[in-house]
């Protein structure tokens, strides 16, 4: 029964990170409802994200990840597993590809904002905070999404953008609700489960990535070694329970409802930009800023975690 609960946590978390990593990043509604619904139905993409998410959650558990600094580093592992194992974009344009998009998008936005920050705000009894955060995410969604008008040369009409944003946001609300039903302390992956996800990543990396990009054999192990050494220091210095327990709690229904403001804000800004006689080139600016932020956050988080004093209780898993 506990395994099924852990599975529910992984599946719900998979959609949450995939929402930002895929649905917001690739803001292309398609040609109709069938293409919109494809985003929330099982696919090969779900398979890759499932294992990357399971790996990330195991890192959070085994390394006692709780605060944002350590969470960003755990998110870096997730980001590099997506961009450096599931695909090979981490090695396409070194060194900038180390940040884009493993750090700049997956770690910072998918994990740091969607999986961590939003959940912290949701469990608080403050609909106003939830509304402000949701509005901010929705505004960002539209500001980034219109870049595809220029990048792809195709403008998605409002009649497709509206159902696209609302359907995906509704599925996101469901995912947060499912997570709130499972007590955080239930997520205690066994060593066998952990070994399975580790072997999966090693096999996929060795068979699919290394033959095409031999440099990956130097890049990814080096990056992960640095992060895991820092996270081991985090494990030794963390007295408090991990993020699963920090983020557990009943989410007020009004807070879940406020998340719809993501779609509302995204739609309103999109409609406004659609009405302008010229296209706004938001993409390049966001892209460059996030690339810099990825490296900056990485450096700051490593320094902050290493600066923590060791704890006498750091070896106790929770």
C-alpha cells in the first residue's frame, strides 16, 4: 500500500514538473482539442519524466533536502537527467548548455518554483499569496509563449490558447490535490527502488547518449559528482525533516481555486499581445537572463550549503 502511495506521489510530481518543463516551455496549443489533450495523456515523454522525477524525489529523500538552496541542487540533478540522459542537449553548446535548460528551466522553474515554492504557498492559509504567485506564473507563461510566434512563424489563435492554458492548469490543480492527500512521511523509497532508478539512468546514458556524444562521459559524471558531494554535506548538516514532511498538509480549496489565475493571467496577457500591431520579442531576453540565473543560483546554492555547520543528527534519514 505504501508503494502505491509513493507511486501516486511520483506520478503527481511528474505532471507538476512536466507542466513547466514541457507545457509552458513548448507553448504551442496545436491545431485543436485532440492535440491539447495529448499533453495530459500517457506518452513516451511521461515515461522519461517519470524516471527523472523518481530519481529527483529519491535525491530529496536520501540527502535530506529541505530548504531552497539544497532543493535547487536536487533540481539540477533532475534537469541534467532530462537534458543529459533522456536527451543530449546538455552537451550541444558547452558550457552554456550546462545551464540551458537543465539549471535555468528545470531546476529553477520546474522544481524550485512549481514543485517547491507553489506547494509551500498552497499549504498556507493565504489565498492572496496563492493568487499573486499564480498570476505571476501565468504572466510569465504568456510572455514566454508569444516567443514561439517568431521562433516558429506561427501564431496560435486565442480560441486554441484559452483551452490549452485552462486544461493544463486544471490538470495541474489535480496533481497538487493528489499530493496533498498523501502524507509526506510516506515517501520513503526502498534501496531496491533507488537502485532501479539509478540503473535505469546509467543504462540509458551508456546506451543512448555516450555513443552519440562521447564527451558526455566526462561532463555528466563530473557535474553530478560535484552536486552529490555538496548534497552529502547537506545531509550531514540538516537537523529538520526533509521537504516531503515540510510540504505535507491539507491545501485549502480556495487556494487550489486560485491556481486558475495562472490560466486567466496567461490568457489576458496573450490576448493583449495578440492585439498589438507588432510582435514582442520576449524570448531572447528571458532566455539569456535565465541562462545567467542558472549559473548564478548554482554557485550561490553550493556556497550556502557548504557554509552550513555539520549536525550531530545528520545521519538520520527522515
